[in-house]
């Protein structure tokens, strides 16, 4: 069951309060849930409860919001994140994730993988026994994308090019200038293996399987927020 935005906001605030300290470099995720974490960091900087926190944004939208709320930004050429706070589309066993329905998976994965570990905030409806309840996004190079689609199909999925407003003449384009393909697989029982197979395909730049990157999840239920550690079974 999905919970209301107020509960998600409270969980994002709790994640920031628990994991962000003065002087840190923080990866700033994309999407509505992650935006609450960005706003909370801005509030704490404005009040003086945090000092000298810098952010590495995972999308242009997040960058604009961070600057609006007073978070100085840096790039990976200058620093590495000590933690990253973001949402998730699915949370599977051992904190394996599917991300990317918001359209920023490549940058999200680069920042999450750059160091410090990923902190996830999501409602309990995102918890699954096996990943693949919904589609798996794959970010692809537009050049030769037809060949990439065929190769993805050979892995047993049904790839669909993501469109803007359902218009077949207007593919969705990421901040990096790439297409996103939404792939429907059977239940994904070995996400690490599938991730390797997808990334072997020329033109498949990155997929939305996040394996071994999440360290903690703040999962919102109707009666409160549960914190799940990556080491938990």
C-alpha cells in the first residue's frame, strides 16, 4: 500500500538527520522522494544546524532545486560523495534495487557507485520478493538503437522505447542525450548476472539494476518507518 507524501517527507527528513553531517559531500538523488532530502539539507544549512555540506546532483532538475535551497554543488572531478540519498522503484532481497523510472538512472548510478554507499527512501509498496514486478529501465545510445533493442530482446524481455506523452515521434531523452528502454522481464532471480548480460550489449549504456550499492533503506509503512540494513537477510 502506498503512503501519503507527508510520510515520505518525514522519512526523507529522518534519513538526512541520521546520515548527513557537517562537512560532508552528499549525492543528491532525483525524483519526488529525493527532493524532500534535498530540501531538508537546505533547511539545515539555512538554520546553521549543518555547515559546509556540498552536493553532487544526479539530474539537472535536482541541480536547480539544490541551488534554489542553498546547497553548493560540486562535480565528481572535485570530490566523491560520502553518502547518496535517493528513491527506488523496487526494493528486493538484500537491498537490490530497480531504479530509473524517473529517467536519470545513468547519472544516479554513477554517483551512487562513486563512493559512500546509497541510502534509499521509499514506501513499503516498493518492497518485492523478486525484482521485475514492473519494467527494468535501460539507458541506451540513440545511434543504432534498433540493434540494441534486438539484443535486449534476446535476453528474454519485451523492450519498449520510452516516449514523451505517448508520442511515437518524440522519444524521451535523458539529460545525457540518451534514450530509455523499458524492458519487461520475468521475475529477476539473479539481478547481478542480468546486469552483466545487459551491459555487455553495445549501445546499452547502463541498466536500472542497482546491486551492492544500497547500504540502508528507510521504508515507510502506514504505522511508521522501518530502517533496513544491507546486511539484513
